[in-house]
């Protein structure tokens, strides 16, 4: 059942808000499950303009960290801006100082032509605006975006501790906001890097768990495997990757970063990160696999039709095949082109019109055979009984992948996917939970059974939820024994936002904790027990 949003309440989630000096109490309805004793941590933009200078893109607003604390059936809410260089300098100089994803920072008007000329040769200052996610490394927690800078934060006080440059430890130009974390605390991530002979490549980086001698695990970061780039000077945009027990899966999409543009045009023309993306309409999508231990790239050419892809759902091995579930956007156009704030703040009819032109979302399952023989040309290599996904060897040695569609609705995306990660990450699983985007506007929470394709939905009028995080019931037996935590903006209500707790089995409401202030959009986060 599709909601319409003619009142435009969703515009509120893209509005600046103030940070808090101390945690606020909430009004609880229902009963908070007794096993919730930790914190829900979320990140997103909270400052959408500085003085009269606006930020233009969804990924430009300054990083705001949110925290809901659970204690004895009570819930409090707290939030603070992260004191990144981008934020502190902007507040100090009352202007946009560091170029963000879609907003160019003009040179300082107070400087004369000579100092401007010299600062131009120092090159680009890369943003540290960590508005995307937060995750643990050893005993520490980092708020992150997709550049080389990650920001250590205190998850109790929400204080900013220090800016860390990953370039100091590994050959990497940036790392994603979607690492994989093993049960022992080992962190794996991927990023663009310089490969051999001045070509671009992608490195998988491993950060070990907590060190016995209490030293910083980041100092022991190592590259474990390198994936080649299809185009020498144009790496694909990478937002996440897949990891099963024994394999890494990297999906190389047709959305490219034109590095020459990135390096030259930047300071001259007043360009930003968004100006440096382009699509290779002929490449299609390349699927790469590598062994995990020891890290070893497996040189098969797996290929499919062009898709945009941000979020892997889960990846697992079964009978010699790798099953790769992901949220796809059909075609080669960059979905971020539709996430300018002006588009998202438009009236509902305009929002719908813009989304008509955009790539179509689909939840897809690709299956990759690990055992490939040249002579099996022309026949489907996938013998898993439960999937219609295929892999066919062509004469030139490429293996063409066709997906099985797990969910599809016109302009209705199942996105920001989550699973019971602790127990089923990298394993054969049944359920994923997601945020439903209606023409890019988040208006429902969804659950999908990837085996039967059955779906469940939670939605309420004029309510705009965020990514649902799964928390397992301590003595839970079933994969979906647990709750989902999501922050819902309800701009028309007496209390404009609330934390919602749903039963993961059927998405029925267990409790909500309402706050007296608005809460803007958040992207990703974590439950910290």
C-alpha cells in the first residue's frame, strides 16, 4: 500500500537543528524490552547551511551524532555535532571552508591574490565530515565518511577525540563507511588506491582486533588483497563490499570517478566531488572475487548488465557457489544525482516527477561459481536448486551473470538493508530488514524473506523512519528473534520524533520513546550493548 505525501512533511528531515547540552528524557509508550541496556548510535547531517551559504547535497551537511540510551526501561536522547576540521573551521569563519561532496568551498575572500595563488598549489583539502556511520575498532569508536579521514569519538559523552588519516597506515585514497567486522573484532574495509605502474586499483584493508599490549590496532592495518580496476585512470565508486567465510566479493559498477577531472578541475573551476563522477555506458558491471586467507585475487571475468550499487545485504557460500544479495539500481546513471537537497525538499508532485527519470531499484541475488572450466561454454554453471540466478560462460571467457529478483516495486526501493549480522553475516540466511524509499523519500520499514520473497511492512501516515537496526533477543533461537530500532520523524505530531521498537518477527510495534525536538535524517549507525 503506497502512501502519498502531499503535505511535504518529509522536508523537515533536511532542516538544521541544534545540538543538546544534556540528554533529554523521552515519553515512552509500550514496554522497552529489558534486554536493551546499551545505546543506539546514529549519524547524519545536522547543519545544512552556514550563515547564508547553503550546502547543496544530501551528503554535505555537517556530521551530527545521535544517541538513545536505554536504562531500566527508560530512554534518553542526546546529540552533538562532531568537531571535525570541516565543522570547526566553518563555525569559526562563518562560511563553508572545506569542499563537501556537492558543495564547493570558495577561497577565503579575505586573502589577497598572492596567498590565494599559493594555497592553490597546496592542493585540495579533503573533507573529514564523518556523517555516514560509526563503528568499533578495537576498544575505540570511529565516526566515518568515505575519505581517508576517520574521527575517533567518545560514544558516552559524544565528544570528538581525534582525526585519523588512514593514508598514514595503508596505501589507500579513502575507505568506505561499510566495513565488515568479524566476531573477534577484526575489521575489513575496501578503498581505491594506486596500484602497480601508475594504474588505479582497490585494496582490501584488515585492521586487527584489540591488541594485548593496548596499542592502537589501526597502526597494524595491512592490505590483504588488491582488486584491479577496469579503467586505468577511472576507478569505480565503491560504497560497500561483500564478505563470506572464505571470500571477498567486489562489485565494480559503471559509475566512475574521473581522477584527472578530480585533480585538475577541482581548484580551478570551483568543482566538488559530484562533478568528478561519470558513467561508462559500455562497461556493464564486473564482479570480482578473492580468497580471504591468504588474500588472493581470483582472475575470472564475471560480468552482468550495468547497475548502480551502494549496499550489499549479505554474502554466503553454498556448494561451491557464492550467493551475493544486494540492493541494485538498474542502469548506469549515478543515483546520487537525484539526492540534491533541492530535489528532496521539493513539493511531492515534483519529487515524484524527478524520481520517474531515475534508475529503478531492485533487490537482487547474483550467484558466482567458484569452480570454473573453459570447456563449459554456453551452459548455466549454477546448480543451486533454490535460485533462478544464472552464470553462463561466453566464448571470450567472460562469465555472464543474470540475477534472481528478490524484490521489485516501481520507484519503491528496499534500501539501507540490515540483517542479524552477528549470527548470520557471511552465512546462509533468510531475512533482511530495510528502509522503504518511496520516490527517494523514506516512509516505511520493510522485512524481506530472501528464500520465499515474503514481505512485511510497518508504516504510518506522515512518518519518516530511518535504517532499522536489528538487535537479537539474548536467548533467541530463530534468526528473527529480536527487535528493530529505528528513528522516526513525525513532523506533524505533538512530539516531532521518536525512537520506534518493532518486533522483528512481524514488524508489530513493541514500544516508542518520543522526544520533544525534531530529528533530521540519519544514514547508518549501530547498537552498542
